[in-house]
């Protein structure tokens, strides 16, 4: 049983590390979120962008999109903490 679990885990890891896996670019996701915020007349603040990313994370089912949103959130949170220093 442990061997099949290790094999499955290895296959999943190999897929996400392979060129076949195409996570969306964080810049594309950020641009889409900012455009959506502006269309709704909301300011594109860090708080609004983070809230939008979290909302999308909760409803997304596609694994590559989830990873893209995670990457974007990590990037935004890193920049936000740097700005406070």
C-alpha cells in the first residue's frame, strides 16, 4: 500500500514539475483582478486585491488556477510585508 501511495505522489509531483503543467502567470491573474475591480468602481488596493484572490481561491476547482492564485497571493503578501518594513 505504501508503495502505491509513493508512486502516486511521485507521479503527481512529476506532473506539476513537468513542462506540461501550465500554471497561469501571476501578472495575468493580477491584471484580470484589477480590471474587474476597476469595472466595478472599486479601488485596486492591496486589501481589495487580496480579498478578490481569497474569494477566487474558495470557489476555484481547477488545480492550475488554484496554484496560480496561490502564487499571486504569496507574491502580494510578500510585497505587502516588504512595504511595511
